[in-house]
């Protein structure tokens, strides 16, 4: 199944909290395939934050989606194999497309995953006129950043609970 087909199969309606990554990787792993470090570490945080167990990654992804969380990407084409210059150009070229998707999703909060894409996500938010919805920027959980990612995501979920944007319990 293609990346965009499987991504759409998990899209909730409405989207409450939108996670935005850089792009699906070129190497065959993907959050919604359940075989990526992003899936692993996000599931670990949800397990602790909501005090639940998931029998497998598919159950986690179903509950993630069922609770109106969704992961989209800045770029809809893989960029991790590109040079730094090509990668940044792909990010720039993806801003308008992301802004159009943001208008459709109309989320209540946005979580950007990868510090380097933050300015591009913020530009897409301005173009989409998302207003003053909560925005969080987290490191990508690779290259020994997984503990920082998990800690910041846990704090983000706590903040979203305090703001009554997300449920205190996972449905």
C-alpha cells in the first residue's frame, strides 16, 4: 500500500492535533507502517501519558487516529536522501501545499517534529491563517534525540490536556 494511501486510511475527521514531520523516509519505514522510530517513541509516550497498553503498533495507530491525532508531512516526497540544499528547496516548495492542507484540517493544535522545519511549518500556518492555535516544535527522535523527543512530547500532551484540547484519557 502506498504511503499516501495508508496515511489517508488513518485520517480522522476532524483532525484535532496535527503532527507535522519532514517527509516520509525514502528507505521504506513510515510512521503509519508502524515500523519507524517515530512510531516507537510516540507510542511509548502515549503509553505513559495515558497509562494504557498497546498490544502492537497497529493498535496504537488505530487509537492515535481514533483520538483525532494525525501525522502529515511538510513534504509529500521523501527528502532524507537529498543533499542539504535540495532538501531545503523541497521544504520551501512544500509550504503552499502544506498551507492548503492545514486549511482543510483546521486542527486545534500543531506539533512540528524536527526543529529545522519549524520556520517552514510556521510559514504554512500563516498562509493558512490558522490563528493563535497552540504550536509546539519537537526534535526528531533520531541521532540520540529520542529521550528529548519523548520528554518534550510528554510535556506537550500535558499542556494540551490542561488546555482541554485533548482528552485526559485515551478512548
